């Protein structure tokens, strides 16, 4: 059976609000029709400060086998609640309570090149969890493994590149893998995402220092 194309909800790019109009994902990405996405960054404090990255499955049509945001996806048309919870369960097998999440608001993202014209309102969340990597599972076959990357190394990659061996879990076994900047989704370090990542790192630093977060993507 052929895959049915994902249908999203069109958002007004200037006002930042949903319009109630459906749009096919391929059309949205071709014509720059804004839509909503959700991002969840899972952060560990033990055994050290780490951010968890998913490894995109090798069959993905865009950026296969790259390390990416812990959980990320488009919001399907008609879905009004539990948006990030749906993605979190499908991609890394966790059930998330709203009270566990730190809401960083929306980031207005735009990418326009020869391949696509992408406008997205990305609703970004933080989750602090010290669960072992072996507790995660990959239910929708979109993620092949999960990597625990030291927080300080993530920040370093904006300024310098060097290899580091980190812990990962592929659904059946824990593996230690050596990574460098080339292994991450290239857009994470692109100019279009610089402000996003700056706010993300600031929010994580604030939580480590004060136990609360004041910054937002908005």
C-alpha cells in the first residue's frame, strides 16, 4: 500500500496563527506555506550534562543517518492537543506529561534554497530526564538510535570541530561511537538556526544554574 502524503495546517506567516486550511506537505515545502512543527530536546544531568540526539533512519528522504533533535516532526492537520507527546511516543517511545515539559515557545524558521522553500513555526520544548538510553524505543522506524552528547561539546561545535566518543543505544545494544560535526544535521549549525541554538543553550544553562528558565524562542 502506498504511503499517504502528510497533510498539514497552513499558518499565516505574518500573524503567526493557524488558518484552518489543509495543505499537503510537499506543497508546503515547495511554495513556502507556513505550518507548525514540534521539537523536544531531552537533556540529562547524570552521569553528566548531556543532550540526547536521535539518529535519523537510513531510509529517510532528507538527511538520513544524521544526528538530529531528540524529537521533531510536523503537526498533522486536525490535531489540536498532545502534539509533542504524539511525536515523542512514536519516535523514541516515551510518554510525556505536560507538567514535565518546559515550553520555550515558537521559533519562526525559514529556509529557501534550490531544493525547498520551508517556513515553519517550531514549538520547542525541553525535558530533563535521567532515564538510561536503554529505556528508549523507536516505534515508527524513523529513528535508528539515540546518542548522549555532552552539553559542552554541543556548544563547542559552533566554534571548533573535533572527534568525541559518546554512548548510544540502537534499540538492542549500547554502543560507543566516535562522532564529529559532520555527523550532525547540517542545519543545526547553519546561520538560520544560530539564534535558535543560542536560546536553547541559554535555557539549558539557566536550568542548570537556577532550576528554572526565563528565555524563550518567541
